[in-house]
């Protein structure tokens, strides 16, 4: 498991690569500003995604990240 510093660094990298720097900053500001239930947010985000697809994608991501390290 990654330590918190590495996890934050990787999270910021993923956000910046996928959203761009400005949108990544806006996303972080939005998440900090709003009070929300992260667990409920995830349920809504992934509600239509079959479990096998989620697990396959998570495993693919893990392998990609591991290969880069």
C-alpha cells in the first residue's frame, strides 16, 4: 500500500493528466467546498457499472501503475 504522500502525488498526477491542471484544481476545490458523503457519491458514480467490469478495470489500472514504478 502506498504511503499518503505517494497516494496524493499519484492522485494529483491522474487528475492533471485527465482533466488538465486548471480543471484538476477546480475539481479539488469543489470537493473540499462541498459537504458530501464519499461512499454515496461512489455508489451513484458506479451504480450502472457491472462488478466484473469494475474489477477488471481496477486490475488493469493496478498492473499499469505497478509497471511504471
